[in-house]
């Protein structure tokens, strides 16, 4: 495991929050100042947190349309944890996870990113009136139903221009650490951020976010003769969850493209899975590393289960190789473009729908 660094800033005055009283169980939120903060009409909150949503509500792309008029669950930020230089774990939870289906590791959700100054009441009310906040797709890396918590791992791909974000070692941010957490601000990650990546870098305990879903898990062919997984940092959460779910005597190969050597993670994969890490310091540029690697591996006998997800051009090339050249049946594979160089998720989803990518 790499050096675990983390930092959060103290909550700025007046920053809207979900108060500790709005979570329950073991999920009290620290950093919310006086614990006041939010006085949303109970009916709206009840509608948002108690209403079970259809599992199809967050399907890639089309789910955005279907979920437009529904209210999302409102989750609070429990903690933020720098897993590695380019991967940030945000633990979300609270009352909003009531009635959430169990064992959702590897399932995707839609995160609805609030504007910095809005409070949960205003946020829900805007959605009720038909306005749609920025929505992005992420994967549940861990799920602790007993604590009403999920972990979302954000691949960091930039920051807001001119903004410094805390990324250097500091005290743990979480329920125990209180509001005086860390004032260290640190290195900048250069490049163009997006609303989700920027939100994660700014998130502090007590912040809130909207959530639709979950959608279905990704790798479903779990009785294969062997497994082949290829993922970049955005798809490591889904691939890792799959590797932790397949039989412990499974064999195969997993290749992960990461931004730096230090972005390697510990994954509780079966011993028979060979894990390879490829370092690409410029994920914003097209890469052929995974394709080269997969073309070079020893092809095992029997029927493989395939998981491929990441940047669109990489996925396209691997789809051609695996499904067309190798003849892997579609039903034995999960192949999905998670993002596309140069366009945001909304545009990418439109392109995917238009081309049935
Ligand atoms: C089913 C599914 C599950 C996903 N799970 C996860 C997950 O668990 N963790 C995760 O980090 N991502 C995940 N993603 C990918 C994530 O939704 C996209 O990376 C998304 O574009 C990030 O939103 P944003 O607001 O930060 O950037 P956007 O506003 O969408 O994009 C802004 C700019 O950043 C670029 N960009 C976006 N992502 C990256 C990147 N990773 N590296 C470099 N440049 C980038 C875009 O090309 C664009 O130019 C998942 C996607 C899908 C479809």
C-alpha cells in the first residue's frame, strides 16, 4: 500500500451542512460546527431519504433522464481519505442510506453535485422544480450497511484553476477528528478538473451530496475458467470489487493503468490472479499501454470472463481486440467506456447513446 496522506480544511463559516442529527446509527458527522445548519422541511427530507428508488434509476446514460423528476437520497460526507496521490476516498452515509439494498460493492451510482453555497433544502427544492444539478457516475467501492456508509474512490484529474487543495499528510479526517482538522494545504494537481473531482477535493465532513441508484454490478460471469480485467484509475473501484467477489481459487490476469507508481493499491484478489500495474503519468492523452499488454499475455485455455473499463479510446481498442479478434461472446464480458478525453460526462453519455458505444 502506498503512503496514505490526507488533509481537510476547517469548515468555512456559513458553509451549508447536513447536521449530525440528520445521520443516525454510528454515522455521526463531525465538523458541522454547532450542529445547527440545516432546517429543511421534514417532508422534503423524508421524501428524499426514505423513498426507495428503482434500481434502474441510475443506469448509465438513460438513467439521467428517468431520474430527472425524482428526488435523490441526501448523503453526508463522513470522512475523506487520500488513498494515493491521485485517488481520494470519500465516505458517505447517514439517514439517506436507509432502505439502500445490501452488498452493493461494485455497483454504480449517480452523484448529484450541489453548488457550493446551496443547502440541502434548496438543493432538493430545485430538483423538485425540475432543475438538474451536475450528475456524475461513480462506483461503490465498499458498503457497510450496518453503519449506513459507502466509500466512493474518486480518481483525481485536476483542480479548479488557482485553487490549492490539501493533499499532504495530516490528521485523519473523520468523525473523531473534530473541526480543527488540518490547515495544511499542499501540492496542486495540474490539469482540467471536473465538478465531481473538484467536489471530492473540497469535501469536508458534514458536506452533503445527492445520490441516485444503485445500478447493477458489472462483472456477472463469475463461474468462468479464468478472468481478465483491464482498468484505469476510474475503473479500479469496480474491478477491485469484482476481484474481491470472484471465487478465491480463481485464476487470471488483471492490468491496471495508474497515474504514478504510488497509486498502486492493495486489492484482496485471489492468489491466482496476476496483477500488473502500468504507469501512465498523462491520462489526459491517449494511451495504448493496456492494449499492448493484453495482446502480449499468455492466453489461457477455457472460457474467460472479461472486465474492461476506462477511457473511451482504450476501451474501444480492447473491445475490437477481445470481442472481434478473440471472439469473446458479449455475454461473457463487461466492456464500458467510463470517460472520454476532452469531453465531460454529459457529452460523453450523449456520444455513447448516439453511437451505442
Ligand atoms: C459506470 C461508471 C462508473 C464509474 N466509477 C468511477 C469511480 O468509481 N471513480 C472514478 O474516479 N470515476 C468513475 N467513473 C468515471 C467518472 O464518472 C468520470 O471520470 C467523470 O467524467 C468524472 O466527472 P468530473 O466532473 O470530475 O469530470 P467531467 O466534468 O466529466 O470532465 C471534465 C474534464 O475532465 C476529463 N476527465 C474526466 N475524468 C478524467 C480522468 N479520470 N482522468 C483525466 N481526465 C478526466 C474529461 O475528459 C473532461 O475533459 C465511472 C464512470 C462510469 C460510467
